């Protein structure tokens, strides 16, 4: 059977705080190896109205973050003698 509604996104949801259907804002909450979790919030009062999980193939070119290694500090510069009018 063909998946007709594989990428369905909500444009409005019922907000219990506002008491009516409101436009929603979708916000990325978390990226997991198995997919992404998105949260829907009311565009008027920012109440959380629900969430959805998007699963799919891994992002091309995505690599795990490299381990944090401290960079070696450059050697400290030696102070130069000051040449002036006095000497």
C-alpha cells in the first residue's frame, strides 16, 4: 500500500488555552540517530500543543561532532627591548 500522508505537517491545532483552533509554529526539539522530534506550539500564546517524530534516511554528509581536544597554545612571545631616544 502506498503511503499517502508520509510528510503530513499541521498548520492549525486546537489550543486549550486560547479555546479555539490556532496557527502553529513547528520547532525542532531533538535530533536522534533514528529521526527528529519536532514540537508544535500555538502561534498566539506559545502553549505546547503536541509533537511529531520524523524518521527517514540519515542526512548525507552528516558526521558526528569531533571530540573536543584543547589546542596547544602558541609559545609566548619574548618582550623586545624598547628602543627610544634615550638610549
